[in-house]
C-alpha cells in the first residue's frame, strides 16, 4: 500500500495534465505495477525523470554531456557526443570511416529492472554506481530495444521470468533510456512469454479467439500499450510487430492469418504515431538468414498482399547463422528486392567461457565459438565491430546487441533459485510451466546469457561496450595477446610427442605471429608413450604468458583407409549375394561417424546379404582389438549384422543391431590372438529391402603381447 501511495506522489510531481494518473485507472497497467511491487528501482527511476540527478555519479564522459528539455514525464534529457577522432582504449577497434552518425548503435536491455529488483548494481567506467542507461549512452549506444509480453504472470501474480517484461516495465525502462537521449524500439512478442521460431504461444486472454477477433485484440493491445508509452514520454522510434515470426505468430501458423495480425499491428502503430505526432517505423522481425529461400517466400507474401511496414529486422548470431558475408548478402538482397530498410535486430557474442550464476549458458565459449573470434573482451569487441561494418557496408540502418546488460544474480557456486523465482531475473521461472510446459516447465533457471553481456559478473562495464562510440574513428590500444589457438599434438604408442618450438599468437589488433615457447620438462616426461592416453603439457612464452598443449598418445590403427575418406578403396573387399551390389561409398557428412564419407548400403528392390572385409599378412604377433561404428534404420526383426575376425582358422564375432538414424552402434572384439601375422576383419549384414545404413571408423589396435 505504501508503494502505491508513493507512486501516486511521484506521478503528481512528474506528469503534467494527470496523464499517468489515467493509466493507473486502467486495470491492466495498475495490476502490473502492483505485481512489480513498485520497487525502489521503479520509484527512483521516476524521481530521476523529474530531474533529480543527485544519484548520477560522473566520469570523464559526463563532463561532455549536454542537456535539453522534454515533455510528458521525461525532463532534463542528457546526451553524450561521439568522439571526433580515434581514442586510446584497452581494446583495439578498427574504424568504419563511412558509417553514418545515425547508425543504430542499439542495445536490448529488457531484463534490467528485474535484475535491479534482485539487488544487482551497475557501475560506470570509473567504478562508481550509476544508472546503467547513462553508462550505455556514454558508451555510444543511441537506441534501446525493449521486449513486451502481454501478461507474463500466472493466476497468482507470479512472474514467468525473463525480466517479467510487461508494458509497465517497458514504460519504466523506456523513460530511463529517453532521459539519456536514446530512442526506444518496442518489441511486441504478442505472447505472454518468449516468442521465437520454435514457439509462438497465443496470449492467455486471446485463447479460443477466431482470427478476426484476435486481430482486433492485437490492434487494441498495441494501440493501448503504445499510447501509454508515448504519454509517459518514452521516445519510441520503432515498433516490432512480432518477434522472429518465421514459423508463426501469436499461436497462428497459417500465413493468411499471420498477415491479418501484421496488418492489425501495423494499423495500431500508424494510429499511435499520428496521435502523438511522431515518426515511428513499423518493423517485421525474422531470423535464420541461412534459409534465404524461406525468407524470400515470407517477404514476397508481404509484398504481394501489400502489408504496411517500413523495415525488416534480422537476427544474426555468428555461431548459428553464418558468416559476415552471409549477413551482408541477406541485407543487400532484401533492400534491393523489396525496397525496405533493414536492421540487425539481435546480435551477441561471448567474452568468456565462464558461467556466472550456476545456470548453463546458451553459448559455452569453447567448442561453439565462431571462427575468428575468441571468447574474450577483445573478441567480443571484434565481433560487434564486424557486424556493424557488415551492416553499414550493405546499407542497413544499424544493429541491436541482445541483452548486453543481463548479468548474473547470485554467484556460480550458490543456489540462486529463490532469487530467480522471486524476481523473474532468470530466463524462466517455474511459474511459467503452465504456459510453456515443454521448455520453461522443464528447464527453468537463471541467466543463460551472462557470458555474452557487456558488463562483467559484478556489473562493471567491459571495455568492449565502448565499441559503439569507436565505430567511426576506431580506437588504439597497446599491443597485447588476445588469444592463443589450441596447441594439440598426437603421436602413436612407442613414439615421442613432437612439441612445437613456436606457437601461434593472435594479438588484439588481429595480427598473428609465431612466438618461441619453452615446454615444462616434467610434463613432457610424464607423457606415457607405452600405454597411451591424454596428457597436458604446460609451456611459457617469452613474455611469461603461460599456455598448455593437449597431447594424445594413440594406439596405431592398422586398418587401411579406416574411415573411407580416401578415394582408393582397393584394400576393402565387398562380397554380396544377388545380381546387384547394394553398397557404395557415400559422401555425406551427416551420415558419417567422422569426416564426410562412409560405407553405405540400401536396396529398394531386394533383401540384402553382403560383407565388407580387409586382410593382413604381416601383423606383429600379439593381442589385437577390433571395433567399428555403424548406424541405420527401417530394419525388420530378423535382420542381423556382425563384426567378425578370421584368425588361425577360427571366426570371432560380435553381433549388433541397428536401430535408427544417428544411433551409432560400436561393436568390438577385444581379444584377437595373432600368431603368424595373418588376419581378416570385416562386417557382415543380412537385412531387408528398403533398409539402409552406414559403416565408418573401423579400428584395429594392438593391445598386448
């Protein structure tokens, strides 16, 4: 109750003509404010909007700020100029000389309020606590993107998580962004929770509606929400009518129905723009530029049906969607083919492989890195700079970095679930399970994005954040090692590993050099060349930088062309019954256990009975182990297959059963005694017509005397 009285007091102080008081009379808005509890962060944000800047802590950037006035709830707007030349920094940034001053240097900061309600604090570049939106503006960010869900709460008022991003939250955050001279992009998901290519759930309030009724509801929701935002003084410059709508929107998958929803959303935006006297762009948002054929189909449909919109948003994450050239080609194609503006609606990259809150990250920052970009602050800066360059060079309006402020709540070694549940600061809470049972209901938890934020785990901005202000003129930095590509060494049992005398080093300016390395002799001695295994050898560069090498000592594989990658397959003999050989060597990486080639079988006309084998005459006497990998499907119950070895007039076998695609079976014969050097190995299949499968990675190792 106290909070409600306090909020009304703030409203009376800040908002002329009683505009926001009208919103308190709207049931939805008032309910959501009460659900949020009108946190201290919300109240302070409103007070700040009244011109109370006593909480702002300054930095050198602050001194260059200029102040102007605004109407309706946001006063004393503070802006920060971009540099007029290159600057010194701790990250190196290559200039993009032709980039426009109006280029969208955007940031999605939707989760900020939920994090602040949870106790998270943000700091400026001088280490002083400061409004994160001020820090973003000082770093060159000029546009803030905020998602809006219809009703992200259960029947008891518990938030679904992910920031609990309702309209009230967008108003609070939008006012703070506007205060620091940044425009705001409103991203309507038209769902009560996450909308993306995999799920487009209808809002609870719209369930069971026919398409015409749903379109009317979408129109009303859009217009009412924007009216609230604009009357609160939020500088809305763009509105997304849907989020990543490749495969649907608001529970609809029929393209005709989706277009009706888009038409309704666009109409509402146009009306809100006219009513407020503002120019507001209408955006449609897609992802998966790696499937331009489908995007063309979708955009052509919008063109043919004359759907009213201005700009196309594209999601681009380099670890999922391709290369910078792919991005440029997509942007250029859309602009030239459909005559629409384009922007990158989402982009991000990790600065570390560490996890900040004990909840698994979407990108680990190890094996899933994009080529050319390290999991480092410099690597993050490089990626953002390159996306901006690709966007600018191909004529795009700009980019938005996705959730660069979403940092951990609670340490990685603690149970933070109570905080995640209470304040909705994790990607999903358990309360979302009723609305999204298959995803949020099973995998709810903390932040999966903390290693891709542009603030560290304690809320201090990374040097990479300033890449936005350095785009036009660049930034210089002292030469420093950014990353060292992994050093891997392999050898066979009985041989010593050959560790390199120099290693490749990549510097922060992206130059590369070979640098001498000294390996630890104790680690080298500890490598067991008799029994094999995996080992780590530490080393030191000339400047004292410590590195490691991964050393693998393998048993010799005596099989020739064991993975069928060589075009010469003469060492293999295929025996089959019937008139037609049902086998071949298939070049298809998806069906291979490793590499691109595998031994393949299929017949659409007859049952199959065949084998593939290889013979040896000069093996060293001893004990050998044979293994192979095979997968396949559509097999009858009486189908059979077996790995076999013919030695000293005996046959040893290891039967196995193929099940389905990509379920790789790994049969093995562990003890094969070879006395005279002779051995034949092979795999035998008896299977039904229309069954299929592949064989790959046949291994024969000597394992003992």
